[in-house]
C-alpha cells in the first residue's frame, strides 16, 4: 500500500525536480518559496498537506546558505501544517567537505547542518555521493546515500576503452578511484601534490603507470577546478594518451569553467545534482541525469522496497 | 569576580562590534570568518578560547541567511574548541516578523531560528528591541531583550518639543507608540490602512488628533519604507505641522532610501544595529549608537549585575 | 481512511465535551479522572486504547493548575497504554496571558505550559482564540488555533446593525478589534487608559468616533471584568447609543458577574470554552457553542482534510 | 570556596523555610509568589539573581497541583533571570506513591513530575524519605534523598524502651520497618490485611510477636489514617502493651485527625516536612523539625562536602 | 489490520526465540549477529526491513554486557535501515537489581540501561517480571511488564497441595510472596536474615507458621543461590514438611547448581527466560516455557488488543 | 586557577592510568569497579567527588563491551554523585572502524557509542588517533583527538634512516602514510590488494618505489595482523631492504602474535593505549608510552591552555 504523498521543490535545482516528478508521474506541489526584498526567505504552502508524506527536493549548492535555509524553513512549514513523514532529497549536500576539524579550532559544519535539519523536523534524508561515508552517521535518522557509479560506469563501458587507468587527483580520493577502477576493470593511479623540500615549489607525483594510456580522473566534487587542472597537466607530463574527467557534483565556481575549457581533455562528464547553466557548458561537456535514480528511490521508499538494490553493483569491488 | 572572556564578531556589523569592544577596552578576538569562493561559510578561530566565556556580536540583518549561518557556525566552532559559556549578542534579530502563522500553512521562522541557535550550542542571547515580546519565549535559555527607548527619549527630550504626538504607522505598533508617548509625555495617534469597500483603493485613517502638531512616527523596523511614506503623507493631509521618524532597526531595503529622501521630514532618527553605508544617509539622517548600551550589558553579565536596570525607565509608562 | 479513534474528557468542561462527542456521534471514552482525598489527581483509563488515536478535551480554565495536571497526567497514562497519536483539544488555554516577560524577572508561563505538554507526550494541540499568535510558536508540534470570529460574526450580522463600531477596550487588543471591524464592515475605536499627569488619576481616552453609534466591545478574555466595565462607562460618556460586549473566553472571576449585571448593555455574548454555571448568567447573557466547530475540527484531522477552511472568512480583512 | 547563593521559598511550607534560612543565617530571597484572582499562579522575583546559585524550598503537599505549579513556574522564572545552578529542596515529594502502573492503564505520575521538573530547568533535587528508592532513578540529574531515621532514632532512644517492637502497618513497608528495628535494636512485626475467603470481610494478620510489648508503628506517610487505625486496633487485639506511631510525612487528610485523636496511643511522632496547622495537633502529637537537617544539606552542597555522611548511621543495619 | 512485521533474535536465548516464532508461525528474520575475533559485536541485517514493524527477542542475561550491546546495536541497525516501529522483547532484564542508590555514590544502572535503549531508538519494550515495578517508570516509552504468575499458579494448582505456605526468602520479596499466596489461597511466611548482636553471626528468622507444612519459596531471580539455600535450611529447622522453590529467572551463577542439587527439595521450578544448559539441570528441575505468553503478547500488540488481559488473574489478590 | 579534580580509572588499562597519575602527581581516585559473579558490572565510588572535575581513564579495547559498559556506568555514578565536569580519556576508542554503513543494513556503531556516552552524561572526550576524523563529529560535545605522530617521529628520527619509505598497507590509510612521510621527510608507497581477474587469487600491488629501501609500514590499528603480514611479504618481494612496522593501537587479537613474531622485521613499534601482556611481546617489540602525552593533556584542560599545541608539528605537512 503506497501512502498518499506529495513532492515539493525549493529553488535550488528546478530542472532536476521536474525530472523526478516526471518519473513519478505526479505534479510538483504548489508552494511559494523565495526571498522577500530584504532577503529573508518566504515560504507558504499553497495546498493542503495534512497527513500526506512529503518529499522535498533541494540541493544545498551555492548560494548554499540561502538554499539550506529554504530547506529548513520548508521543513518547519510542512511540520506545522500537520503533514506526515518528511523526506529531504538532497542531491548535493553542501558543507560536506567540512566534515572534520583539520586544525583544532574549526567547526564541523557538515555535522551542524545535519543537526539543524533534524531540529527543523526532517524524518529521513536521501543524499547522493556524500563526500565521506561517516557523514551518514552525523544523522540518527535513516539516510540513504545513493551512488552515481552505475550511471557513470554504464556511460564509460559503452566507450570500450581497453587501456583505461582510473586516476585519483589527490590521496584523499584513493578509495573512490580504487572502487571505480575495479568496477571498470581498469588500472589505478594516484596523484600526490608535495613539496620536495622546504622553500621549493610544490610538485605533482603520479603514483602508478599512466604512460600511453587513457586516464579517467574521478572526483566527487569540482569546485574552482584547480586540483583537476594540475592533475591533467601531471598526466600529460607523464605521457598519458588521452584524459577523461568524471565528477559527480559540479559547482564550477569561477574560474573553473575558464580553466577547464582550455584543457585538452576528451570529455568532462558530470551529473545534474547541481544545476549547470547552459553558458557554463563547453564543447565536450556531458551531463548524466540523476532524475530517474532519485525518482525510483522515492518510489521504493513509498512502497517499502529495498533502496540498496539500486546501487548494488558499485559495491562489487569491495 | 569577572571570569576571563573574549569578544568576537562576525561580518554583519563590524563598526558596532568595534564600538562595543572599545567600550569594554578589550581587543576583538582573532577569527577568520567569511565565504569560500563557492559561498560556503568558513570559520577558523585563531587564538585559544579554552574555558573562556565568549561573546559573539552578530546582527542577522541582510544578507540574513549568510549572517545567520556565520553565527551558527561560529557557535559550533567555539563549542568544539572547549570554550565556556557562549552569549550571542544579536542587535538586530532577523526573521523576527515571522513570529506566527498568519494564514495556516506557513513556517514560524523566528521560532525555527531560535531552535537552530540553541541546537548549535548558544547558552544565552542578548537582543535589542525584538519585533514582539513573545519571541523571548521561543527560547528556553536566558534572553535579555534590551530597549533603545532611553537612548531615543534622551535624544528627543533635548529638543523640548511641546506639541509632540507619537504616531504608530499601523495598528500592530499601537502598544509601542503608547509606551513611547507616555515616556515622552506626548499625545498618541494611530494610522490604520483600510479599504473602504471591496473594489475601492486603500485609504489611510488617522485615529487621534495631529492637526498643527509635531508628529513622531515610531516603528521598530524600516524595510522598504512603504508604510512610513504613506504615514507621512496621511499626517500631512491631516495637518501635522512637522514630522519626525524614529525607527530602531533600519534595513533600508531598496527603494527605501529613494522614498525617504524625498519626504518632507525634520529628521530620520535610527540606531546602528544594522550597518548603514554612508551613501544611504540623506541629509537629515541621524544615528544613535547602541555600542555603549551593548558594551555595558556585557559588563553586567560578566559581573552578575542586573541588566534590567539598564532599560528600566522605558518601562515606567506601563 | 479514518483511523480508529476515541475521545476522552477531563473534568474541566464536561458539557462542551458532550457536545463535541454528540457532533461526532461517538460516546466519550471511559476513564476515571479526579482528585484523591489528598488532592492528588487520579487517572485510570477503563477501556483498551492500544493503537487508537486519542483526542482529550480539556480546557485549562480555573482551577487551572488542577485542570492542567489532569491533562498532563491523562496524556502520560494514554502514552504508557500504547495508544496512537494524542491530540489535546484545549478550548481555553490557561496562562496564555503570561506569554512574555513584562519586567525582567518573570516566568514565561505560557511557554512553560507548552513545554510541559510536549514533555508529557502530546502529539498535536488544538486551541481556540489564543491570547497572542506567537504562542503557536511555543510549540514545535502542530497547533491548530481555531477562531470563533465566524461564529460571532454570523450572530451579529443577523442583527443588521448599521451604525456599528467595534471597540477595543485597550491598546493591546487593537489588532483583534480591527480584524473584526473589517469582518463586520464596521467602524473602529480604541480605548486607552492613561494617567494624564503623575499624581493624577487614570482617565479613559476613547480614540475614534462612537457618538450616537452602537458599540461592540470585543475582547478575547474576560477575567474580573474591571477593564470592560471602565470601557462601557467611557463609551457611555462619549455618547455611544448602545453597547454590546463580545468576548470569547469568560472566566468571570468574582466580582465579574456582580460588575457586569449592573451595566447597561444590550447583550453580553460569549462562548462555552469555559463552563459557565447557570447562576452566573444574568438576563442578557448569550452563549454561542463551539461544540460543532471543535467536533468538525476533529473530523477533519481524522480525515486529513484542511482545518484552515473552517475559519477562513475571518482572515478576509487582513 | 562557597559560591554566592540565595534561598527562596514557595507558599507550601513557610515555617520550614524560615527554619532552614535561620540555620543558614541568611534571609529568604524576595519573591512574589501566589495566585491571581483567577487562580493562575503568579511569580515575580524581586531581587537580582544573576549568576547566583538558587535553592527553592517547596514541599509538594496538598494542594499538590498548586504547589507543584508554583515550583515549576519559579524554576522557569529563575532560569530566565540568568541565575546559576537551581536546586529544588522538596521535603515532601507529592505523587510519590504513584511510582508504578498497578493495573495497566495508569500514569506513572511520580515519573511525570520528575520529567516536568527537569524540563522546567531544575539542576538538582533534594528530597526527604521518598516513598520508594527507585524514584531517584526517575531523574537523570543528581538527587539527594535524605533520611529522617537518625532524627527519629535519637528521639526514641532517649525513651529507653526495652521491649520495643517495630511494626510495619502493611507488607509494602516491611523493609523500612526492618531497617528501623535494626537501628533501634528492636523486634520486628508486620501487619497483613487479607480477606480470608471470598465473601468474607478483611482481617488483620499480625505476623511476629507483639504481646505485652511496646509497639512502634512506622510509616513514611499518613494520609487519611485508615491503615494506621486498623494497625493500632490489631496490635491492641494481639496484646500490645503500648503503641507509638512514627511517620515522616503527615498529610492528615480528613478524617485523619478525627480518627487519630481517639486512638489510645502514647505518642504520634512526625516531622514538619508538611505544614501542620495548630488545630490539627491533638494532645500527644510530637513534631521533630527537619530544618537543621535541610539547612546543613544546603551548606554541604555549597561547600562540595559529602551529604551521605549526614544520614549514614541509619544505613548501619543494612 | 495487522501491519507487516518481522521477528529477529540476538544470541542470548535462541531456544526461546524459536518457540515464540513457532507460536506466531513466522520464520525468524535473517540477521548476522555475533562477535568479531576482537570481540566487537557485528550486526548485519540480511533481508529488507523497510517499513516493517520489528520485534527483537533478546534477554540481557549473562554475558549481560555483550547481550545488551547486541541489542543496542541491532536497534541502531534496524532504525538506520528505515524499519517501522521497533519493539524489544526482553524476557530477562539484566541490571534490574541495580534500580536504586543503596549507599550514595553508586550508579542506577537499570535506569542507565533504559536510557541507552531509548537513545538507540527502541519504541516499545516488553519485559517479564521486572525486579521492581518502578523500573517501568525508568522509560517514557510504553512498557508491558508481563507476569509469569498465571503460568506458575496453574502448575502448582494441579498439585492440589492443601497445606501450602508461600515463603519470601527475604523481606524485600514480601509483597511478591503475599500476592502469590493469595493467588494460591495459601499461607504466608517471611524469612528475615539478621544479626542478633554486633559481633554475633547472622541468624535466619522465620516470621509466620511453617511447621508441618509444605513451603513454596518464591523469588524473582536466582543468582548464586546463597539466600535460597539458607532459606531452605531455615524452613527445615522450623519443621517444614516439604519445600518447593519457584523463581522466574534462573541465572544459576556458579556455585548455584552445586548448592541447589544437594538440597532436599521437592522441585525447583523456573522458566526459560534465561537459557539453561542441559548439564545444569538436576533431577527435580522443572521448566515452564514463556514462549506462548510472549508470542501471544506480540500478536496482541500487532492487533491493537489488550495485553493486560493476559496477566489479569495474578492481580486478583491486590 | 585550576579547579579541584580527581582522576579515576576503569579496569581496561591500569598501567597507563598509573603513568598518567604519576605524571600529574596525584593518586588515582578510590573506586570499586568490576564484575559481580553474574558478570553485571559493579561500580561504587569510595570517596566524595561532589563538585570535583572528574577524569575517567578507560580504553574501550577488548573485552570491548565490558570496558564500554564500565565506562558508561562509571559516568552515571559520578553524575549522580554530584560531581562537576566529567571528561572521559579514551586512549583507544573501540568500534571506531564501524563508522559508516558499508553495505546498507548495518549499524554505525561508532556513532551509537558516541550517543551512549553523551546520554550517560559525559561532558568532554579525549581520544588518541581515532580511526577516521569525522568520528569527532559524531559528538556534539568537545572532543580532543590527540595524535601520537610526534612521539613516533621522535623515535624514528633518532635512527637517522636515510632511505626511508613510509608505506600504507592499504588504500584506506594513504592519507595517514602521506602525512607521516612528510613529517619524516621520507618517500611514500601504497599497497593495494586486488584480484586481477574474477576467479583469480588476490595479489598485492605495491604502488611506489621500495627497492633497496627501508620501509616503514604505518597503520592506526593492528587486529589479527593479516594485512600487515601480507604487506611485509609484498615489500620483501619488491626488494625492500629492511621493514619497520609502526601502529598506534595494538589489539593483537590471536593469531596476530603468532604471525608477527615469525616475520623478518627490524622492529614492531607501538604504544600502550591498549595493554599488552608481557607474554605477547616478541624480541623486537618496542612500546612508546602515551602516559605523559595524556597527563599533559589533562593538565592543559584544567588550566584552560591550548591542547592543539601538543600535536601541532604533525600537522606541518598538510
């Protein structure tokens, strides 16, 4: 028995919300969300939601604070309107890189955000490719962290590249690159940025063999693009034949596009978890939509069916 | 015995923070707060705060969501750095007009904000002229809501205006205007915007006598200025001799300045709870600083002395 | 699908509970509630409530502490008896005037009561005409604050009074009077009690025109009746032709009845949210029952239908 | 180092509060507590308590709901007034007999009361002779449950009664009677009320030897006195020479005094945890004050000294 | 309507879990629970539990800490796997004797355990014969404490013993013995261990008449058996004709079996709430299974039927 | 001003506790902690702790569940005994590898443990070399995660090894190995266990150059030792000249010692966060004590001095 439910969206990624609604064959719920002239966020729900299960689609991409507050205030409004269970679908989870204290007097903002969401009243969270796995543990409510690996693997398998090497652009991403290299039956390389001696400039150390091979740099997030650009140059220097880039979430904070569009790369492949305006797309820019994956997840949650099945294959290599 | 303490400030109102620190004769604490290129808020505390009582000065004026997140993340960072008691000094408390459900499917964002602050770890809150009194009850931690009435009364008393009438620009502000009229030993008038008949235009009804008198319009908050402008015109129509405006918090959201600077008013008097850039100040613009009041409040909190004494006179009329 | 439910009542207002049950066509649940000889409150539920949704009808009118404790203990008993969702129907919400700190070292008892109810385990609250709107925000659970304005407006509309002026007996009630005056298409006046000079007696200032008109004094709550009596006298002095009084909740704390029955008023109109013993009713005393409104609210909550629709008209003027 | 502190009292037991203050050589703090005409409880603190540790003396004896609400509201007021640590001194803890579900659909009101106190903001609780030990576990804050046994033992030891038998008036009090009998080096007997056969009347079974002995009936609480009266009669029937009664808390709910004053007993000994009006005291009525014990407890709490030492002897028998 | 549900078991009492599942005619859910080589507890749920109501059967008998952690970790895993309502069936509740502070600087571990279970996410608890009734109040979630008295009474009634005396082996168990004696229409005796004088050895005082009677010692828990053995010897010394022992939970901590098997007793009757290995059973050892009682309880919880009915008779004597 | 404090220890690592107390020049507090015969954990504090700040030293190494419950119950006892601030010093934090859901229906036990500690009442936690950084975010109380890198670096620097390569035994530890390699100014290599083809056996891929070099394998935790042994063999196969092993926490779960003592390694270097019985130490086994580091941390916490300074150097490479 599927309970009555409604799907609502904030302003962060309306295109993706429409795709999810289309997959589910339901209209998006009527809601008025946006800034007042003084920038306070305004929310008014325009249809009855009493006893309905609610799904809110909202990526917390830039402007992250506005998008996060929109999400928190929407949750507050739904709860006070006597709705049922509230599930936040957060395709891109902002602040997820701030998941630890690096020096000692820093916040752990990803945890703070988890606490704020729970305090506002959310009952369940669906995310996609969190920056680190322990963020799931920042919540005590159920979290389904979906994986885009199947989507991207299917895309690259079709290319039938025989000399593929999966490359992590820094040591922090080694495990992700290793998992994907196993999924694609490909080699593995790691790039380590280091300073040979005090006073000397940083150098890029490519650990693993990339000479005359097709390199696929994988990362979860591209921000201003600096690391990726250095990685591409390091791979070129080491004799890589061709370079592909895949990253799940593309913030493309300036000057990312400026940097990327001048690189000699085969393709830059990403998803639509963060909205990408048409004018940021350079010629070899490819987008894989996550709409069906998120729509199917909602369907399974409603039916009480397993969500794990959806992204099982990418676990195979473990 | 005054415990060791430090005062820190976010980016919302650095001028006021400096004034408060000057009053206390302490330097502002060293902290790195601000946006990353991707707009995520970055916080790093640059000196040891272990066991120190912390005061954070941050108005949640526009950009309200960024300023609020700065405050929340700073609180998180201080708490994780093993500080003592954290007091948030919030001279202007954003979202305070959203303190109730007006229609039925709205958030109560002022309550949500209170919950978020407490969840982040704040131990006490100091505010100034909250939009409504019950907002104090949104918190279960101590809240000291300061009043600027003494500051403004001292200012207007010096003018020795004998024919003063305090005017509330709408019915919602009647009680505030009444309190001030008693403090200044002045008359009282209320302006009620109404629609005489369905289909007809709104009209301004001035309840009370203002003819040939000096009117002082008082409000807690000026946003885009529409209501105030209509009030001034209504008072003019009713024969008021001169008009002053006093409002505590001046957001001056466009086109407020455009509207105000063309009005025929004696003075526009406000405080510095919200920073006002020099280019927004028109000729008869007067600012009363709240720096000493806030500094003295911190001093009394530290010494365990009464804070109520500070704003007792303005209660006299009740 | 309407879930199985049961309606129970404490001892505060059995007549109203019976009316609500009659509207719903269900018997009141069997429960033993009342004081032991030593005044401790005793509760024993006399029928199985496992998995049933529970509605508890209990006004927290005087004796407020006993009625409140009855409600809290009933909630505890229902929760421990493994019931489903518990909704407290609180037609009159005691302590609601204590919704703010007036001087500085006072409790905010209305917030405390909200906290106690939530701690005891209530899941939703239905109130009627709360003293101030922000009290809804004292809860983080859903609150439906019903309005009696439609009931009273229908009553007065039938009288077809053409020269009606709605009067607020103090400045605090201005907004309520304004809303009602718009609903009834009537004029507006405000009474302000003030002390002309230190040492002088208080005087009543009637702001607005009431001469030769029919005045309708509206208030949310009548306690000992002092303010109302002064208001009637002030209106008479200003030449009002006739005076009606409407107030939602009638505590009628002595000497209220003594005071009221000697007034020259057309009618004293109130509701049955607080039980009114027959011997307190003087000749022109009229009671409008809220039983159907509360019964219909329960019905809509059970069906997941909008409750806002029930009191929409009274919002029209906003 | 003793922190600055203040002692306040509600209206439940002003005599005991004065004794405690006298022991501590401090004046009681200035506070306005009591009912409004409509029976709502009014609290206003009349001196600054900022940063001071607060001790509130309030027995929750009848009228229990009013006394409990006074205590809860006082706690709320102190917390909001920015005080330090709040300790509630509750000499008699009402509702403590309601510490379990006896049948199945009952509240556990003693736990509810513990939850309400904590929710209101109390930091520590001091009680005296709780009805059952596990009630301490109803709190997660520190609870010091004092024992009056030393006080009463010293009183009875002076009488040098050689043939003393301590009697529990029901099986539930067996353990208390056993502990006291060991403390006084006396015999032990238990009275069990039972119904020999269905349809037959109840009978009192005295288990243990009381013939020609001096019986001391001990109980924690005397309410309407029925059980005690039956116990005295049963002891007389079994040939007890003389009967003393000791009970810690004397509610003396009518008709307790009527019943007790006609009994042939040597003395009725009790404490002042519950105020006893002079007209309820019959000739052989003796009161042992707990004022010094409670005063000394506050002193030790302030100094960080052991409280257990105070009532260690009465543990000797275990 | 019975919701979909699944029953899982930890490693503490697999035999009882199988009996419960057999009664319900459902298979036990697939789960991998047990220690890693380093003794950390490992849990993996091997089938989808999304939206299903979950019943976990786990006695917290020795090794109590391992069994408790298994239960807590299972609850965490079920909650994170998006299940419905989680009910913990805890046939023996370890640490329940630690339900109070005996001296003053002790934990109240039974309360701590209650808090840990709730923190882990359990929604309801079913226990059997808790050591003391107030432990139910340690939880604010619903607790059904079943009673084994009917099971044991039916067993002993068949024996038609006309001279039965129910004996409490210590004063703490007086109330339990009294209740059972009434249920079986039998006499009552209490054994009190005391030290006649300082320096003298302990002696056993049998209060009540057992001479030439059949004694039935009843206790809730047998641990190392010391008290019971002393009780049997005391009864023999007082001329009891025959002795039976009944205790609900048999931990049989060494040297309990050594002690018990040499006693001259008719039968040692107990239940299967704690697993008893075959080699601990001496000749006259009888086990009454609680499997059907627990299975029926689950059935009634699912159907929303009264659980109290199940153990009503044993309340008759009260 | 250093507040009065006391240091207590559970049974997990008494040697380390003594070293810490010796550094602080205080005796360990008197407490009775340990199992009852039935394996329930018994705690009794044997000296007054009222108002004292408490430090509890307890590693949650095997038997992890017993050690964790000891810690939780001690915290409960201290809190109920009215102590001040409770800091848990947890040199080894058990369950820290269970910090994420790997497949989908697993617990996040490290988070559960964090929740249980906070629920029991701990105010601050000090750990040493947590398995992953985000575990700090599992707590909302302050956590100081110390680093042993300085201790180990000082040890290895003295050896003046010029051809050192730091080796991570798996990809998950890459970041830790990279940080240490920078601290020691050494090379970096990573071992990746992979399965060349389905059906083929696993192989060890050494990424980076180790030929004729001195390898230092670093890991945070050694459990049964399987991975380390394979790493040593892989390094030998690749021509490493000599091999050192450093790991912070040595559980040495069987057959770890059997495996390690037969390896050809220069030294096995570890710390004393987990107690290592003498008979597990093979010839080239070296222990670096963390006693002074933990003692100094306590000292700084008491004085309100920076703890970060203590392990700053090891951050240098970042």
